[in-house]
């Protein structure tokens, strides 16, 4: 029987999401020969943790579904054992990268990956706490349906269970290590208000994340599709395509990944930075690994705290850091494209050495591009006025820190990549304990 990890990182009270994921897990065990470990990594405060714990405690037991709910203390305990067992020269640095004291999207997913390894799972199925499943005629449309049909199987075999195959026959023996849908609803980056206020400023801001070496028309085309997912068309009937996915068709909060991918390459441990969790997907797509893209899209929505006051400034600063991170990521992605299938070993697995070389080569990139980025943001935010002028002041006050942190994030990622194999091995050896042992915060 296959053991899989249905994974939820959260930093807020989300009892309804927990109930929905338990329903998805129950669907999986009812329809597939799997044991599902629902892993909830919870970094909320005590009151919110108690709300989530209450939802976990109220779940109806389902044979084949094991729920693990870990708060900060349990996560730190597990990670301390793992980092020390890994034999790393600086386990405290690794612990800080894995569980920093602030928001870090890549780090929380990396923790899920190590948790999946500790549980002996062969795949991780990632969800988010600010999305819902689509509902058609009273039936929830669970992405895990398509994920379990294909993940980990030789692509030639998986072809029988998709609605269309674009598989190169030469890739039939390669495993399907990525299965993904997208999202409908609101933009997956909360910047639609900028477009409502001034479409021209929106275009100027979003262009900052496009590759500067691209022709102007290609950069403009990228602006038009950025952050929009699958649009607004609701689910009607299943569609799935096997082949080499387009990076625009995959979404990190609606995805299944085979362990042979996430046990090789960790995500950026950037703090206070959105979009830091896509590098692994780029490696898989650019290495031409076969994957499945389906239309069981989730419904994205915004939590209200990111729209006003300190929550607004905090969220938008994460977007600023995302823009700055691209200076160091695009050289890596470009190198991945150039290497193509050269990123794979003889067993069709990702090779970490060439990726690590690309990351190390990016850390000393000329900062002029990021200086320009901050200049454009300053002008744009001040022209919008109001709370955006306050945001411009916050960015200006932290300008040097933001530039330094963007480079430091790339340097820390290189360190983490170098230590990742030993962290994965240590996680497997340590294990995560039983559900009852890890249920408390």
C-alpha cells in the first residue's frame, strides 16, 4: 500500500480548511490503495492553535487516514533532532532556515517535505489555508483524484488514465513526478487593487518580475497572464494532459510531488517573501520531466488582514521582496533551461550538483537591476498615494536591508541545498512519531 502525505502549512486559524482536507483524505483512501497522512504544520499563536486543534479533535476517525498536527514547539523539537543528526557543521543555521521566527513560504514547505520523509511517504500533496475546493452538484472536486492516478508511475503507464497524452515516446519510462492543477478566483498575488487604481502603474509594477533579457513584447505578454491562474471558468468535467507541463499551468498550492523530486532540491528559505516556493517546479519543468496537468482547480481567496493597516504593509513588502528575488532566480532558471535533460541522471532523477552550481553562480549578480526595481516601485507607489505612499516610505526606509536580504537569501539557499540530502536522510531515520504523540502544540 502506498503511503502519501496530504500537507497543509498554516499560520492562521483555519478549522474549515482542516475539515475539508480530512474529507479529501477520506476520498483518497476510499478510491485508491493508499494510506494518507494528513500533516498540518501550524505556526499560529496559542489561541489560534487551540481552534485548529479543536477541529482536528472533532474529526471523525477514518481507517487509513492518520492526522498529525504540529505546533511550533513540536516542529522545532523534530527539526533540532534532524539538524543535529544530519552532521551539518552549523545545525543552528539550518534550524533557523527551516523554522525562522517569521513568515517564510519556502521554509514551511521544506518542513512539510522533511515531515513526509519522516513519515515514509512516497509523495507530498500540497494545499493552502486560503483556498476552497470547487463544488459541483453538491460534490467537492478533490485534486487528489488526478494526483493519485499518476504520481510516481512510469509515464507510459499513466497515459491510460489521462484524457489526453502529449508524451514523447522516448519519455515513457520516466516517472511522473509532478501532477498539478491551477486556481480560479482572485489573483494569487494580492495586487488587483493596483490595477483598479491605475492599470498603467499595474503594468509597470508587474513588468518588474519579467525576465529583463526578454524582448519587450514577450515581457508584456507575461504581464497579461501573470498571477491569473486558470481564470474564472468553473469545473464541469475532468480533463487531464500528460506531457511536459508549462510552468504557467502548475500551482504550488494544488500539486502533488514525488519524493524523488522534493528529496533532492529544497525551496528557497527566504523570509517575508511570497513566490519563494517555485524553484523546484522550474527544475522539473525545465528538465523536461513528464507531468500531468488537470482542471480540478482550487478557488483562491484573500484573507482580510492583508488589505489594511500593518497587514497591508507586511504583505506588500513580501511582494517587493519577491520582485527582488528574481535577480538571483532568473540566472538559475535560465541555466536550467540551457541544461534541459542534462539536469537528470541515468535513472531520470534530478541531479543536485548542476543546480547548486547555478545557485552559487547567481549570488554575486550585479545589484543594479534591483536598485532600478526599487526606484520604479517608489515612483509607482507614490503616484498611487494613500496607503501606497506609506508603503513607499516603508520600502525606502528598508532599502539597503531589502537589497542585502535578497542576496543573503540566495546564499542561504545554496547552503541549504548542500545540506538537504543529509537532512532528508536524518528525517527518515528520526521519524515523526505517532499521531497521538504529535497532536499537541
